[in-house]
């Protein structure tokens, strides 16, 4: 939500800076300010939501994802292999299928909202991309935690 809110705010700022005419019959200033306000609100709600979720996870004793972006990217192939073999029950096959559908949707020329619509046409792709990246990042962070707890972090199954 934080990223998506930032993206909306960036779209609003770009509309204010680069757009002179009307957008769908509304003055560009109104559209830009509207996107900025909505983006800031969504980002703020995302920060609050993230803090609440972390606190709940800690209270329940659930594992926290670990690793930075690069460690998580390197762990993705290991995660997919382990999930396909059934060695890692933390990732259901349905989630991997949803990831595949998201990738197909992003690269396919067919969209729910066509890119011909100003600003809104890109929003559906952005939403799918944000969901995909956060879902993959969280899953690989949890997988890294799983590997660390088992003592097999980055070794492909053998203990270090």
C-alpha cells in the first residue's frame, strides 16, 4: 500500500507539472491535487497497516521475513524448487499459480483497463505489479527464515 500510494502521489505530481489541459473534463490541477491527496492517504494507511500487522505477528509468534532485496531475489529459485518438490509447505501451489497469472497479465497486451485511458489505464497493471512484488518478496523472506532456522541458508540443502 505504501508503494502504491507513492505511485499515486507521483502520478499526481506529474499531472501537476506536465499537464496543461483538462483530464477527462476535469482541470489538470484538480486531478493532480486529487491524486496527491489520495496517494498520501493510501501511503499513510499502508504505514499504519504495516505496523499493526508486524505487531500482531510478533504477538502471535509468527516468523518475520528476513533478508534484503538481493538475498530474496537469489532465494526465489530455491523457494520455487523446494515448493514444487514439496519440501517447503509454507508456499501453496495456488500462490505460485497466482504469481504465474500475474506475470501473464502484466506481459499480455489484453488489459481490464486499456492503457488508452489516461492515468487509470496504467493503474491496474501497477496494482498487479505491486501485489506480485510484495507477495514474492514476503514469501522469499519467509523462506530465508525457514532456511536459516533449519541451518541450510543458501546452501541448497546441505548444512554450512
